C-alpha cells in the first residue's frame, strides 16, 4: 500500500482510489506465485484492502481466506468473495437495486436518526462540508438505513446484506467531491457529484470453494488459519488508512460516531495500524511471520516503505528457508490527482520465501 492512491477496479464495478491498490501488479503477483510455488490450493490475504488481490486469487481457482481490520474493506470483500452465485432476494420479493436507485427525495420527511451523512457531510443546515451534494447525501442515508432495516426484519440474508452494502460503498466514490481519498473535500463541485447515486450488482466469481472473510487484527488472525500461501500487503508508511476513508468506514458501520474537525473525522486512535510506525512495524512483521502456518510467504512492499529492502529480506530469511528467498522489483506507477506519473527510482517489491 504505497504513498499515493492507485485505482483498484473491483469486479468490474466503478473503480475507487485505494492507497497502494494492486490492480497494476496482478500479473506480476500471478507470475511469482505460479513460478515459485507448487501445489497451491489455499491462499490467505491478511491485508485485503479493496479486495482486488483476494478476488484475483479466487479467479485463479484458489480457495481464499481474506481479512481486513477496517469495516468498509471487510464489507466490500464480504459482499463478494464468499459468494459463488449472485443473491436472488427471495425474502424481499422485489429487486433491491431498482428500489434503491429510484428513491424519492423528501427533505420534509428527513429524520435526524436517518440522515447522518446529509447532516454532516453535505452543505445542509448548519453544515458546510462539501463531500456530497445534498440529494446524494440523502440517497446514501436512505439506502443505508433501508439495507439495515431489511436485515433487522430478516428480509435479507447475511450474504444479501453484505452484497448490497458492498455495492453501496463501491458506488460512493463516483459521487464524492474528492480527488482520491476522504482526507479532504474539494472547495468547488466536481462534475461527477451532480450525477445521482446509482448502485450496481457486484459481479460474482464462482470458484467452487468455500471462501471466508474476516475483520480482525492480522497478527491475531495469523495464529488461527492454515493455508498454502500467505499474501501480505500491509501499510508501507506512516499514513493511516482510516482517516483517508473515514466516511466509507462510517457508511459501513452507520454508528453515528462523534466527529470533529473540518473534515468531520471519526475517532480512530484505538484503531491505528502498528505497520504505520517504523519501530512497531519491525516487531509486527517478526511476530506475524512467526505465527503464520503456511508453506509460502509473499510480501508486497515498496522502496518508500518504513522498512528497508534489506531489513525485510533478513526478517523473511529468519522465518523461512534462505535458499528459497527471492526478491522481485518492478517500476511503480503512481497516481496523484488523477494524473499518472512515474517517479524515478521508486520500485514495487515482491518478497517470496518458503517456510
């Protein structure tokens, strides 16, 4: 997860800018796995993010365990990866996408308990934040409340709940007034914000396997899962993820958090990743590698990372067969402010070793 957003297109749905997204690296990852390992059937992706790599592994036919500690990432992956066929929503008796895409906006009927996004992230009432046009903010609220209500009334299954929530979260960036992440909003309205929110059914890949998704601390989860290959793509630098996606996290939880500051940030001090701190990251990797019950380890990292190439190499050799260690370096194409640019000397790194 590098220092600037990179587009990740998840299952053909509208792309979202996810920091360090690996869409451009999938062929390289597939090549390393196929050339360096044997008899791979199960893969665990411990820092799944947008889910693009976990989905890629599923598409390759592997059974996949995926994990991310952030709730919005979990919702995206949970809504697609475990499913081998699209839901049919028998309990609802109607197409929820038609319903949610044709909501009637009625400001006279707005209730405070059903309009958190409208009241806090659009220029409505006393709020001046410009993350969403008011109509779209209310559409987000209406859709989120409806999905939760259908779940509480047991009109939809857990698979259907997360399928809809995944669609809602993936649709949100296409109407957001941002350059890439939610760390700040634009001071003028981008043209896309005038388009009405529209949810699309996520594409489902059938690999014939039971794929499982977790929302846990990666180091704790590592103690409980056995797989052939562990793919590890943690944060690279001091930039925490939750502040950059705080609105998507709130949309996933819809927990009416206390927010503060110009951007309406939710509290996240208890949810900071140790991998965004150099000292803690070194100990964290050491602990993680020691706990993994896998045959192979594949780590994605970056030459701008807190941990040096040499340090990562030595850590992996400590926990694996040194003679099987391989390091692959690729030019990294960074996205910034919608304009791709190549930074001289910046490399994406793939570390591979057998335990």
